[in-house]
C-alpha cells in the first residue's frame, strides 16, 4: 500500500472513491479496515454502541455491483455510522441509548437510512449518544447513556465529547468511518462536531426527513452529516435530502435537492459579508483569541466583516424554547412509540418513566428524569400555552433574530464560536457549558455549519456559519473557503489529559 492507502482513516471520500474505482481497494477491504480500527481504538472512547453484523455482506454486494459495471453514485461502497436514535429495519436495535428499548429492533428503515442504502453506502453500525438525545435531565452528562455508557473525547479522554450526537462526532474524528449521521434539536450535531474537531451540518428543518427518528421536537429536529471535511459533509448532505410523504415538512424539498459539492469554492469568501454575533463571544479569552484569528483569515480571503450584529441571547430564547419542546417531546415520542408498536415493551412516555423508576441503579445512577416528568405533565399541542411559546421562540430566533440581522446588514451569513472547549466529564454535577451559539439557528429551524477553528490547550474549538432557511449552499461555499484557507484540523492522539 502507498501512503494514501495507509491513511484510510484520514483521507477524504473522493479519494476513497478513486481507490474503489481503480480497484486499489474494495468496499469489503475498506469496511474491514473500519471494523479493525473500531476494535483497536473504541475501547478508549466508547463511540460505537452496536456493530452491524451484516456490514461485510453489504460491502460484498456493493463490490459485486461495481464489478458488473454498476455504481449508485459517489458514495458507493463508503462506510457510514448512524446515531442510535435512527431506525434501521435490520438486526441492529434502535434505542436512543436507553435500556427501556434494549433488544428492540425497528420494523423498518428510517427514510434517511433508505437514502443511505440507495446511495450504496455500507451501514457500519450505530453510535452512542447522550441518552434520549440529551432530553432526560437538565443535569445529564453528554455522551452518557444507560445502554452505551460514557463516550469520551479522543483529544483528551477525561473530557466530554459533547452531545447529543457524541459517538458520531467521536467516530468520525477517530477514523472509525469517513462519515456519520447525527441528529439535532438544539446543538446536538454542532457541539459534538466542534468538540471533536470535525465538520457538522445542521440542515434547515424540512430539508431532511425525520420519519423513523426518535423525536424531541417536530419543529426543530433534523438529521445531518458529520465528516472530517466540508466536501465530505456536503457529499453526504446531498444524499440525505429528499421529499418524504410521511414528513410534511419535506413537502417542497424536490425543488431544493441538489449536489451540494457543487458549492465547494476555495475562493468563496471573496466579496462575502459576514456578521459577527458578538453576544455569543466573550465567554473565554482563549476562544476569543481563536475567533480573532478566524476573522483575520476571512478578511485575508476577501470577506467584509460586520462587527455590530445583535441577536437575542440564548438566555432570552431558551425559556420559551424549552417550554415548547416539552409539549412537542411528549406528543412526538408517544406517537413514535405507538408506531413502533409490538416491537417495544414501552408504548408511552409514562411507561418509560415507570421503567426508569423501576431500574434506578442501571438507568439513573447519575442523574434523574426531570425533563421526562416535566413533559409528561404537559397538555396537547392545541394548548394555548404551547402555541404562544412556540410562536415566541420562532419570532425571537427567526424573524426577529437571524432574519432581521441578515436583512439589516446585508449579510451572507453570521459567525460565532460554536461551543466552549470540552469540559471535564462530571457524573455528579453534569455538563458544565460556558458558551455556545447553536440556539438561534436551532430554534428558528435554520441551517448551521461548524468547521474546525483552532485548539485551546489541545482541545478543539469550532466556528459556526449560519443564515436563513435553505441557505445551505451559501454556508457550504463560505465554510469550504475558510477550511481551504486555514487547514486547521489535526487528528486526535487519544491523550489522557488536555495540555494544561
């Protein structure tokens, strides 16, 4: 093997595809490489909750198709890992990391899984996550689930991986697969991507179907790609997009389905107007220093930086957002569980609460289920309290927030640090967030992309680009130009501690 082939854990998808096309490697060999790497390193980080027993057989079939002169597209034969809240109609379970759903395979593939299979991708396995996508308790530990245990950050093993798509972010960073799928309601793709030094795209709600994904909020939930480069994330996003009759939010997506790799542009910052959300900076001087370097890099590439962009703060948005989500979670989860039917022993949120209460030593050894109990007490979605809370959330984050700022300053996008540096894992006190900018775009249902921005004492820091609805093409252009100009990302070395 040449050097490129020896670095299969780091090279990009287009180069992998070139190796597959020339016969230098097969889908089976690439899949076996990923499996071996997981077996070698996952004991350190605990990112993969379940292996797909059919992965090699899938790879063999895809190799046979290629030998017959048929390929399904640019991701044919490429392995992918998916978060364990996404249904697969195979021998793997779908549990959201909860023992309440352990041993419960779904009856059918989620729509996004159908898209992955149709594209010729190899489903390698399921990734660990913050249990129930971090919606069980306000004192949770990101990356911990009762079924999967604690996922760890490969840049410093005593640090959080972020959540809730913890295993997906870690797995991509570690080279367990070139691509992974995460899901987000508020920060669950962006934060673990930033904290593990990879790229994450949170699409506009409605661009990617949610059918077959364990829900939190039908207004904010979306699946999205996680990868080691903007190009790879764009390629995966192109596969995920599709109109789904069972998800009304995707009704007009046919007109928006494009090849997002066409928007990759090393000169894409030239002439762009970028606004800084200063209200989402200032939580750590080291992060601010990295932000200053990022802005200088963008100016050097011809971007005009607008420094007085004001957005509602997370503290202003969160009360109404959290209230609305508690109604949405109850309604959505009960509907999802009823659809799963006989495949699960729990059919309602109340039954999950009862299961957890009956198994406190294994399910709740570190934190309670206060968010579950709060949601269970809520009324239906026609409750006036809910309707007003959701409307206020959308106004603050969307029309009165991001939309107003973009229009007032004539901006292509807004930037801010994605999150704080990864904190120490703490099962007693829970997460220790000190800053992050995911909430405005998440609450509005707008797109957001995070790219590696720098390192704070060896810990990854991400930079977010966000804008209005369906502006993924613009954000990919800007992010790819920033990535090309800075080339910041370095692979993890599985250090026991940060460089303090």
